[in-house]
């Protein structure tokens, strides 16, 4: 089950989209911002049909 989610890059402030695979359960991974190419940590938490995405800098 794939979902797109916009988020604000913690480095450059631009809004970009992440493609999330909700079928994999809780996940944490790093994805480069498509604007500034800096590493953004995506922390996906799933709970049944509900899910939450937190975004942070790699150096936090």
C-alpha cells in the first residue's frame, strides 16, 4: 500500500513529496531532498489504518 506525503525539508525549507510503503510497518530510512540533495531522515510509524511521518535532519 503506497501513499504520497508532502513534507518540508528541514534543511532548505522546500516542500517535497515522499513515497511511503505503509505495508512494511514501522520504518526509518534516509532519503535525499530532491531540491537541495541533503539527507533527510523519514520516521514512519504505522498503527493499523493510521500512520504518522516525522522528518528530521540527519545530524539531529
